[in-house]
C-alpha cells in the first residue's frame, strides 16, 4: 500500500518541483534582463 502511494505521488512532486523551478527561473531571468 505504501509503495503504491509513493509511486503515485512521486511523479506529481517531480512535476510540481519542476514547474516551480521553471517559473522561478523565468521570473529571475526577466528581472535580470
């Protein structure tokens, strides 16, 4: 049960982290530009 829960949540966490980093990178780039 735990393994199934982890497998289901991991992709979501990775997508969320990637999205946050991408937005932050774009925001910082625009600020520095």
